[in-house]
């Protein structure tokens, strides 16, 4: 399963949706994921990939991690995974 598929599966699970309902253009807001859901998604992704995401839950807009949409999240995860390798 690709990084993209795994991230989408985690986000879909958090949004109580099917992975097919999550598109790269979807924002977390579109998917009904609130700030708590975002934090839970970040934790789940960190565990899945054994990475640390530079994300501050108290200041999400100040983070070095782009959460503007699903594609941006996937790109960020792919970068972190490749840096770890």
C-alpha cells in the first residue's frame, strides 16, 4: 500500500468515511474533521510511519507542516518518510 493510500485510509477513518470519499483536493474541513480530529489524525500518521510531524496543535497555522488539503498532507508525509530513510 502506498504512502498516499495509507494516509487517505487514516484520514477517512478519522472522518468516518470510505477512502474513496477522500480526494486529494479535500480539505479536512470538507471531510468534517475538526481540530481534535486533526490532532488524532496526526498522531495516527506518526505512529503508522514512525515519524515526527512538525505540527503544533496549539498554533496549527504556525506549523511547518501544510495541512491545507489531503494532497499537501500526503506530500508532507512523503517528504518526512524520505528524509528518515
